[in-house]
């Protein structure tokens, strides 16, 4: 027996006039069932469907799905996956192998250790992200070769002037942070990068602080769940809502902006 609309499986039913030890079993119930105001259901289904069902005005959740999600134990292979991730981080931090090799080794280890099957691995790849980045790299190159980056850089300098590289850095970082909340932060950096190079060359400043500041600003994708795949991945398991990201995201973005504009030029001077 399932609920209407969400297709949740009803495991047990308790109607308002039920009493006794077998009241919550719901055995013998067939066809349509109308509950009274004090009736209770025990249902099972996907997290998203449970969340929508609990938000219905006709339902009062005894235990919200978000609370249950946070208490779900680690699944099969979780410890092996954590170990593989730790080994990959060590390889990346020490530079023993290139980043792409470390990623491929980690993916292969997950398959060899039977954490994932080969079909599951292929399905887990975000092909949209791969295609997006692959398409944005030539776009970034085209910005430079066609002179579009110089045109945009001249427009920015026409507004802020050419006297302060720190002000130009601030504008670029703010632009990167704003765009990074709605499209991939990797794609955002690839778009803004040639503009930053053109501005640095026009100002006669070193390109290093601009590049590192873009790295910091591009990582400040905290304001929305669609800003970066990591935000979206934790949204459902953590039971977060769209507005939850801004509560911590805005203060973090302010800190990142300060680091990018104030601290980075101290390490890599203009």
C-alpha cells in the first residue's frame, strides 16, 4: 500500500480508534484508507519524497527526515573510501604524482577494493561538469586571442581608473565571487582569468597577485547550493535548504575577499 502522490510505502497504520498492542500493525488494511486527525503512518521511501511528504500541511512528522538523515550510519565500503581519499590527498599534497594521476589512481582503487562497480563509477561522473570545463578552456583562450579580454579590461579600467592595482583586484574578486554563485566556480575563473591578465599588463603590475587572488575568490562558492558540486552533494544528505547556505556563506565570502585583496598582495606584491 502506498501514499497518494509521493508513492511512499506504508509499513504500518494506526487509526484514531485503534487501541491495544496490535494498533500500529495496520494488518488487514486494503484499498483506500482515510485517516482521522489522530491517525499515524509509518512510511518508507526516498529522502526527497519523505521530505516533501513531511512538509505537507496535512502531516505532522514525529521525526523529521532531516534528523534521520544525519543519524544514518556509514554504508558498506565507507572506511575503504575514506582511506582511498586520504591516500589521494597525501599524493596531491606531496606532489609525488601529477594531480590527474592521483585522481585516476584513487578511482581505480575504489573499483579494485569493490567500493564501487565499474557501471556505478561511470554513472557517478558528472559529465555536465566535464563538458562545461572542457568547453570553457577554449573559451578562455579565445578571450585572449581575439582581443576580447583587452576590451573588457579597458572597460573595467575606464570605470575604476588605472592608478590602483588593488582596486582593480577588488573589482575582479567581487566579479568572480558573484558569478561563482550561479555557474561553476572553475568556469568563472577561466572566464575572468584572461581579463585579469590583460588588466595586470595594462597597469604594468605583476600577474601573480591577480592569479592567486582569483584562486581564493573562485573558491568562495558558498552562497548557493548550485555554486559548486560539493555544495549540491551535501544538500540532500545534510537536509539543508537553499537559504541555509547564506547563513555561513556570507561571512565566509567576506573573509575570503579580505584574504584575496589584502593578504595575497603582501605575499605576491604588485
